């Protein structure tokens, strides 16, 4: 069992190592577009709208592509080159049906396993050259995409609509329970469908109930900042790549990008996801109790200029991030991935070789 878990982690690490540049570049550029106009592009001048909308579009490109890249390179790690297209396409379908990065991971493993079995089929010598560029990618993509779209899509869609309806009736339950629920949902899948339900619930009411965005704005950034702090407090519990990702995660968290915590959650979801949920819930509750109002449909420290109750907002961010960092370090064992800098260099040197074709 332990050996199998190591193999699974190696595949995940291959996917996350290729995914991180997309999250960092896309997240920071998107956050810069928000920093220029924290109250929304409609409030900016005509000339500035062109620049901001372009910057936002470029940033969204990175945050759109990271899930297909994650799924594609998980499948690549399992089934080599023939698994790349099925993994990427399957992960793209997972994203389109609202399954988020967790769906992308599932699609990557599904594609890798399917293509591995396809490669065991004996082909005539005349067709072997077509296997890697035609048979395996086409059949693998069809089967992977079909499983994700028809088996995963509808249940996820039903759950998301049910969550949205449930949240719409939660305003009267009290600040502490509502803050805990919204904070946990915001952190749970770090930009995925559950996160989107919580953040959209607050964003659509930013004009009438700005306290909701005050709490959610804190919960948006504590996962990334908390995991970045965690790598600094206990560096021996993280591999080389995670320590480097931690530096970028703090910057992304300050800019309101929850996805900075995804590399850590992908490598160790059992310890990371509960920790970031608890930290985000506490930060959200603090913001609610201190009467913070956020007039921008965004989070992180870059929206401080439009925050009413700035001290309470900062307190929520600091406390929530520290709770996340301390809790995840208490739960984590020393360097659970057991990857050193030499192994990381090997991962970074992965190249596609088309000479065989």
C-alpha cells in the first residue's frame, strides 16, 4: 500500500510541477488587473478599460489552462506521451462541468489508466506506429471525456445548484455559523466549484450586504498565505518544489488568489484541505464579528483601499493564515513526498521525444 501511495504521489507531483507556472503567472496577472480597478472594470475610464480587460483576459488564460495541464501531465506520468491528450481533454471537460482541480486530477488518473490498458492491446506491426498518435489518444480521449462528462458532470451540477439554493436561505442563522460555512466552502477546493458557489453568493450581494464579501475576502486569501507561512515555519516538512511554491503562494494570497494553495493540496489533500478550511472559517468569522465591509467583489490585501474596518480585515487575514500554517504543520510529517533537489531537476528536464514517430 505504501509503495502504491508513493507511485500515486509521483504522478501527482509530475502534474503539479507543470501546473504551478500557469497558476502563478495567471493568478498574479489577474490580480494586477483587479489592483488597478478594485471596484470593477465598469468604474474605469474608457482607455483604462482596454488595458485592464486585456490584462484580466491574459490572467484568466493561465487560470483556465492549469487544470488541463494538471490532468494531462498526471496522465503523461502514468502512460507517457499517449496519455497526454486524453488527460488534458478529460481535465478540460472536468473544468467545463464544474469539477474544478479535483476533477482534473481524477480525469488525469482515469486517462492514464485507460491508455495504459489500451497500450496492452496487441496491434499488427503495420499499425503500431499509429498507436501512439492515433489509436491511444483518440480512444483514450473519448473514454475519459465520456466518463467525466456523462458520469461526473450531472451529479456535480446537481450538488452545486443545491448548495447555491441552500446558501440563499442561510442569512438568518447567525454570523458565526454563516462565517464558518462560507469560509470553509471558499477554501475547500481553492477556486473550484464549491469555492465559486460561496464567492459568487457574496459577490452578487456586494452592494446590499458588503459584510458577506468582507468575510469571504479574508477566506479567499488565507489558504495561500497560510501555506506559504507554513513552509517558512517548518521547511523540513516540505520538498524543494513546495518551499519554492510557498513564496509565490504568499504573494498570490495577498492579491486574492486562492489557487496558490493548490500545489500543496494536490500533494497532500488529507492534511492540507482541512487545515485551510479551518483557517479560512476562523478568518471569515473574525471579519464578520468585527463588522468589516468589503465594497469590491474580490479578496486579499489588494482591496484594502475599499474596505471599511481595515484593522478587522487585517486581523482576520493574519489569524486565519496563522491557524492554517500551525494546523497543517502539526498534522504533517517530515517531507511526506521524499523528493530532493536532484529528483526535482529530473522532473524539470522531462522532454517529449517525437523521434520514434
